[in-house]
C-alpha cells in the first residue's frame, strides 16, 4: 500500500459510532460499573468531575498487547488487561 492511499483506506471511529450506530462515544476512564443498575461512573478526559451515565450496552475497549520485546509476545488481536 502506498502512503498516499492511507486516507482512502482508513477512517476514524467517532463518526461511525455516533452517526451510523447512534451510540455515544466517550473518551475517558470508567471508575465504577454497576451491571444491575446499568450505570457507569466515568472520569471523562479533560474534565474535573466524574459523571454517572446509564447504558443499554457497554463495550470496554481495553487496548491490545503489542510489542516485539514484551515478555508476553506480539499480538495485534489478543486483548490484555494488566491488573
């Protein structure tokens, strides 16, 4: 793939999630999750106060472990949560 084709092959998730899927994209950290009440306490990026929001579905994007020199190896698709 030539670098000049990058714009034609990539897109940001924000307009897809909010526009086409009618979901709210929140950039922040979940500090508490209550499955019974379907609420989450979140700390949005660049905001001082926490918020409590309700949800129908909750997708936790915890990132991915990728590193050639990491002790657990290299993976683009294996999610790793470090406790």
